[in-house]
C-alpha cells in the first residue's frame, strides 16, 4: 500500500493465514471506523487495493479456505514466493496428471540453488555467544570419562561422579535447568558427551540460553530481510521494470 505522505514508501501488513481467515476480519460491528466510515477489517483492506505476497505457497492451494480469504480482500496482484508449490490434479484414471500450480504453468522467476549460492543469497547465521563474568568463565568441568551408565567430571583436583538420572546441579549449583545425565553419553538436554569436553556451568543457565536464542532470532530476520531485498533487486525488479 503506497504511503499518502511519501510516495517513495509503502506500508506493509504482516498477517498469517489463520488471522486473515478468522471471523474477526469479517465482522462489521466494531465501534471504531477505518478509512472514514468502514467498520469491517476486510473491507478496509479492500480499499487499500493491496498487493499480496505469499510465503510458503504450498500451504495455499487455490481451493482451500486460506486462499479464498486472500481473494476476499481483492488484491491487485498475488505474488507467491517459495521452494514448493501446491499440486493440481487434472484428468482421471489413465489420463490423470499431477502438475505444480505455477502461474501460466511455469515459474515466472526461477532462483535455483546454484544461483542462490553464487549471488550470496544463502542464509547463514553466525551465533553470538555472550561473554560470561571471568569467575563463571573460569569455572569449568572437564569430562574425564563417560560411559553408558556413568559420567566422571573433573575440575582441578576435584572429581565428581554422576550416575544415570542424577542431576548435575548436585556437582555445581551453576548447572541450572534440572540437567541430568541421561545415560548413553547424553545429557537430558540432548548434549552428547565425550572425554575431554569442557562444561561451563554458567552457560547452562536459562538467561544465557535465552540471550543466545534471541540473538539467533534477530540475526535470522536481519538475514531474511537482506536476502529478500537482494533477491528482489537482482532477480525480480529488473524483469518487472523492463520496457
């Protein structure tokens, strides 16, 4: 939707299929109005004359309710991005044919794996590991030995034996999150152990794990956005704007 204040910007509404198809989108008894006098969200979207971009198009077969919900907002154009598209079945019996539901029977913009790699559009996330205070960073246990039934941890001259089902917090309170030795050289958080590994209790804390996850999510969306812009500028816009 073009901005009324700035012709060089657009307004974007990010919405999932369930929300677009929900009853709240078609209600018309809201006590607030849109665009001057509309009380139905769907009618408000119709007035913007939107361009709809669909991610994961295989979830939106043309005969399902979600695709019909998209058509209900009367978009000027529907653009589908994805690696997989829904199937269309044509004919019956021996004449039955299954084909991909491409617009005009073929992809309008085809970005294959080789081109994606060569053009730097392959998503890769570098994880940032927050720094621990020096005292926590130096508090580490070495896996002295590990068998299917027993884990031996060593810190300096201190030796700790952990059996199957026993909690690592009994060795050091820094091992938060009820981490147990599950046996078969695995912790209960699915970390596979081997002799010589260093375990730092401070990295098992919930707050530390949350920081790593949040940073990975942020970097994921930054990369998604950059790749989207790059793909649009390199592959799609030149063809759209071509005389």
